[in-house]
C-alpha cells in the first residue's frame, strides 16, 4: 500500500462512489498569487490548513500554482464549501479571485487534497489571458466539466492543428505508464524529439509527502491532434490523476518481463479506475504475446477493456508503432462533446 493511500480508506468509505452521499457542489476559481518566493513551502502550509479544515467538512480540493496564479478546484457539501471559500477569499496570499466554474454533480476528486506546481516559461499575463477568455466563455453560457476547466487553464492545447478545429480542446489524450523503469517518460521524450515539440513537465503531490512527476507532448499525426502523457506509477492513485482518467481514450501499459511488476501495475491501475463509469481501454505492450495473459485476466476480472500490442516496451519507436493501430480505432469526432470535456450532462447534474 502506498503512503498516500493510508489515510484514504476512511475518505473513500464516506465519500466514495459506494457511499450513500448524493451530488455535491463543485467550484473552481483562479486568483493571482501574492507570494513570489518559496511557493512550494507556502503551498505546504495551505495543505496543512486544508487537511485540518476541509477533510472533516467533507471538502476535497486540488490546488495548482502556475505562472504567478493559483487555480483551485473544490467539491463538497454546499454550506461547508461556502464557509471555506469565504475564509480563503480573505487570504492575503492571493487576490483578484475569479470564479470560473460552478456546478452540482458527483464527486470527481477521490481524496481530500492534491496539489500541482507547473514549471513553465509562460508569463503571468499569458495565464491571465487564458483566465479572462475562459471566464468570458463561461459567462456567455458555455459549460465545461471541471477537468476541462483545469486543463484549459493549466495545460491548454496550443498545437496549431488543434487551433484549426472548431473546438481546440477536442484532441486524443493517451496516458502511458510503465511497470518498471522510466519507459513512459522515454516514449514522451522520443515523441517530442520526433515531432520537434516541447515536452511539458508537471509535478503533483498528494496528502502526504509524495511527489510525482508527469510529462506530456502535443503533436499532430495521422490527421489528428494528440496529447501523450507519461505518468509515474505511484501517481496513478492521486485524486487529481484519477479525476482525469475518463478523459483519456486509452491508457498504454509498458509491461515488464517480470510478471510481479506487471501485476503490481495492474493493481494500481484497477484501483485508480475504481468507480470510473466510462473507463478508457488499456493497451498492454509486451515483447511476447503470452506476457499479456496475466494483465488481460486481471483486466477482465475488473471489467476493463484490454487490448494487446506486441513490441519491446523499452523501445519507444517499436512501442509507438505497435500501439498506433488500436489508438487509431478511437473514432471520437474531433469536435465531439465527450472528447472535449464539454459535458452538459455532468455539469448540469
Ligand atoms: C490559494 C489558497 C487556497 C487555500 N485553500 C484552503 C483550503 O482549501 N482550506 C483551508 O482551510 N484553507 C485554505 N487556505 C488557507 C486559508 O486562507 C486560511 O489561511 C486557513 O484556512 C487558516 O486556517 P489555519 O490558521 O487553521 O491554518 C488557502 C489559501 C490560499 C492562498
């Protein structure tokens, strides 16, 4: 069991999908950070406050710091959410707070706290422009799921191919995880070099000292725009990671020659997928067909679709070539609402 999982079972029992809890209030805002130094330490202090006050009140939150801005996603019972929002709004560590999402619906964050720090070169003015554009769209009546709002602010798709689409947020998202080693990050790096595009790095942290890295690249291939995201194995269970699982078309699993490692990865994946209503398909990558037997049977036991690709999972080129055909079977139209995260069903619940 992971460190971060230790305190989560109580939360799951009270607020998980199997609990009796109904829909909750969901709110997201962006605000300008007043702090310029020691952002990580300051966020650790906020985490301590949030765990003290939010958890007993049933509030889950994810906090992002990026380009001099905070973005916060909160979910929970409406009255408690209102109280905490009032307290947070008066905090001098930020100002210019703008609400960018409000809805009622099922919980999407599966634990009390997640945080992310984006290390990127963009200026606070560029971030502000995105906040302003999004707020304008929301004020004009467009509806976005919380995950789509988070993505638009933190990791917007800026590939020129996506800009030509009617909805720039409509692109295929693929998560990659390796049973052993850094193969997922190597695949993303290889894709970045091949398409001459920048690799974006992110760091997440859960409720206890756990720091998780993730990298992604955006590129155009086979007439569609892709985002391929490498995720560290131990990042799979973080509430923020789990909230995005329904947004992926597929999760690619780079299997190991050690069956024990594969079953550990499958255990992490099946736990992370728990309660996801429309899980993405898994694609196992292994050098010999018989290596798929164990992960395929574990996937079947949990009702998860499992596709096979035969390639040396340590070789990015061979891996990408082998996973392309099943990935291309994904037929979501580029501008479909499911693909873009614009989901009135979710937002309106
Ligand atoms: C961007 C931001 C987000 C915050 N989020 C929370 C939160 O979710 N829960 C919380 O209790 N305090 C949060 N805080 C801190 C509160 O504003 C306040 O300092 C804290 O709740 C005071 O409680 P304490 O003295 O018991 O730590 C946040 C502060 C900032 C700047």
